[in-house]
C-alpha cells in the first residue's frame, strides 16, 4: 500500500502528544481501488479514509489520477466507455459501487473545474435537482432554493435577480451557483475538482471561505493544483503521483514534515 493512512488503527498505545481519533468510522473508506481506461491503469491500489466533516485535499501534478479518483467516488466514470474499477468504496459502510447510482449522487455531489450552469434562470438551476427528486413548486421549493443559495453564500448577491439567466453572473458567482445546485439535494459529501482554478483571487477567497463553513454539515474532498490553497483550507491532504497515493496525513504534517521523498520533492518545487 502506497498511502499512509492518517487514521489507521494500532494495537499499541497512542504516541505521546497525539490526540485520540475524533471518530470511529470514516465517511468514506477506499480499499484496494484500481481503475482502468481500457488496458491503461490510471489508479493503482488506492487505500484512503476520508474523515467526516473535514476538508480533504488531493494534490499532485497533472495527469496523476486525482480527478479520476474523484470521479470514481460518485461513479462519473460510468459514462466513459471501456472504464472499469475494482476494489471497494464504502460510504458510511455501504458499498458505493453497488448502490443505485441516483441514490449515490444525491448523497455525493460534485462540482467541476469550470462553472457549468444550465442555460436556465438562477432559480431553475438550483431547483433542478429538487424537481428531479420530486419536489413540486410553491413555497417549499422557493424556501429550499433560498436555503441552498444562502449556504453557498450567494443569496444576498442574487436575491433580486433569481429569474435572470445564470450566464449573467460572473465566473466566481457561477461557480458558487453550481455549489448551491449541488447543495440543494443536501448531499453528505461534496466533491470539488479544482473549483477555483479559473477564478481570480477574490473569487477564490470566497470559495475557500464557503468550504470552510460548509464542512460543519458536509464532508468535502477537493482536488487542487494550488498547494497554498490546500495548506489554507484542508484538514488532511493526500499526494498523488503516477496513479498512486504516495502519502496521506494531516495537512500540516504533509507540508512541513512529509515522510516520502516524492512528496517533499513536489512540495518544494523540484518537479511538477
């Protein structure tokens, strides 16, 4: 196993100065995960536990498997012909690779690198998932849309223009709208694939502040090329290289005292 699990159990006493684990079960437990695009193996034997109500960042150079791994967690890979996966992904001890995919995606939402609002009004973008899941119009739907926009820290900016096109928003606002759309169905886990890579520093700061508040009620996994971002917001960080999880642990440890030379070389800029 390439990854070092931050929360693995031990038969001996805890090391001096280390606090005991805060939770008994992880929100996500990934074991022996391998992923293939046809004959090409993109992920190799990934072992990882994602803590509930934390932000977990995944870093590493381009093409190292971070985004592929994220897509496997809510089975976006199933839209790719010839893709196959082996191993285990448990969501609260349930087999995420075997459960109904629509049920899984209600529990595990995703936000992509580039904002992708629907060609609809702001209101209908957020209401879309609620309607798909059976919520009809009326005050209940309006309250749910407002709640989601408030959770995404966007309500005050758009409350007077809910019926305008989502394309009228700035890039940063569009990305927060996509977060609101994902949050509308109240997911337990939110996956984000470089959500601020196309945003300016002010919009990026808003996204980071938003994620910090969201983790109180949601488990967050974020792929980022911005190591400063990972250091600012993540509780735990994993380093991917060539489809393998090289190291995983508390963010401060990964950045200040990594145990693997490959991690240190990447963080210090020797490659990547």
